[in-house]
């Protein structure tokens, strides 16, 4: 490790230790989470910690004010999950004003033509529908798309079973049923392409397991981005074996405890914003030249997820096993894509998906982390556009150019 990196790591560890002191005053759960943060931060070089707090705050405000990411909006709608939870979605329709940009829906002898292909995008853990910003911008007007917020994320409501004193954890199976509710409301007929990132990919797998006939009848393609069909309990997150084992032992209990002290925890998160910004960047991106506005955009999405929501979803990942469920997608074109330096759902998990779906296109993106669709949007959009072209859902001339780079100008 270089002298600069060592210095940054020491500063990060010191900041985490300071955070630990704050947590200690909050009780035993605070001590545990402070220790976890300190251990993870010891190997992370966080340049922002060497800059004055006032300057960092002004920089964040400037990025929040000027960053265009997450500003795209479509026609809003709401779906009702089977447990009564309200799920928010938006639809971007094909631009029928320009005949060169997509198929029109004409009336034939008084009857409406078959519905166009609809691409349904499902986002990942602690994110929201805006995480697909670049792909949405590139495909806008060319193909019909649905973007939705998973329960307790974005503009969707809190899960009914996750409210009150007896909060239940969320299951991946529930998310699969949620996706069905969104499809019923936003795309009740016509062919479908399902795209899921991380937890969103698991949602698609759960949907396929529970509704195989619907998949056979309507799904014409699927894209699994930075996701996993199971064995997530073996992921090391880039930590030493001993360290990750210790984290796995304490983290579920710590999250449950912190979930019951939401207000206190959120104050602590704000107080240690710079430390967690560094951790978010480490586990979201790999390349060094990511646009700071994109990195800040990712921070905002993750920061907006309350700690009790984090706690409610976390147990589902160790239990997730949908390897057998993938069989339902064998008859349709599939894209399996991941970053080669993804520390959350390593690329080996996408390779495992491709092994189970031999006809799938496997793409491992160099120098890319977990948020590959934000870090290297040109690659993700290009391969997604190719998938859509193969199923007759759109042109390969998707508007990749203006939305294809997150490197800062100059």
C-alpha cells in the first residue's frame, strides 16, 4: 500500500473510531456497527476525509444542484401488492410522433393491434428506479418501458408486514409477487422483457419461479445485471476471511437493533456522511474516473434508504436460492452481465447464471463494480439494445452516445 493510501486508510479508521465513540453512547448495537465500519474502512482510501468539512458539504450541495441524474420522469401509476402495499411505477411510451423511432399501435378493422413489447426494469437493494437512468434515457421513446420502485424504496409504500412492533423481514418471493402486481397494472398484455439489477434480478427469478406459465406465454427476453441465483452467504465483500466471518455473525443482530432506533441511527449516518460516502463508492464502483456527480447520485439513492428498511431486507439474501428457477428462462434470449470487480455480487455469480442458461450471452465488463449500469452505461445499454433487437423490441440504434460515459469531462 502506498504512503498516500496508508495515510488515507489511517484517516478513515480514525473517523470510524470517532463514529464508534458516538455509537457507544447509543448502546451495544452502536459499538458493534462502529467496529464493523472501522474494519471495513481500514482498507479504503477516502480522499474526501482530507478536505475540510465545509468544503465537502458545499461540494455535495453543488453536485446535488447540477447533477441531471435521476431527473427523468414518466407517466405515473400505482399497483397494489397482494398484501395491500402500494407500489409506484412510471411508464415511458413509444414516441408515436416519429415513425422512425418505434412501432405504432394502429387499429386494424376496428380492433387494436397487438400490444408492443414492454421492458420492465427492476432495481436493486437500497436503490430506486432512477438507478437505470442511462438506460432509460437511451431507450426513451424507442421502446415501451416500465420503471418501478420496490416496496419500501423510492416512492413505493412500506410493506404492510414491515410496520408495527412485529415487523417481519421481506422475502424475495414477496418481491416476485410485487413484480407480478406491477405487470398486471402497467403491462397487462403483450410481450415482456424483464431486466433486473442485483436484488431486481433476484426479483425476476422469483417471479419466474412463481409464474412459469406467464413467463412461457409472455416473456420474450430477460437481462440479469450484477445479480445472483444464490450462495450469497459465500461472498467475502473484499474483506479477509476472518473479518467477513465476524461481520456475518454480528450484522443481522446489529441491523435488527439499529432498525428499532431509526432516528438515532439516521443522525449517526449524517454525522459520519464522509466515511459512508467512501464505503458506498468502494462497493459501487471500480474505475477511478467516475463522474463525481454520478458517484454522488448513487450516494443519494443509498442514503435515502432508512436503516430499518436495510434491516428488513438483509436476511433475504442469505436465504436466496433460485438456481432451479432459472430453468423457466431457457427458451428465451437472456443477457447475464456483471462488472469484473463487483464486490457485492461477484462476476462468478453471473457466470453461474450463464452456466445454468447455456444460450445466454455472458458479458463481464472490465474495471466495473456493482453499479455497472451507472459506471459503464455504454456497455450495459449496448448489450441491452442488442437483446431488444433480437426479440424484435427495438432498434439497435438506441441512443447510446449522449448517455454512454460517466467519466468527467476533460
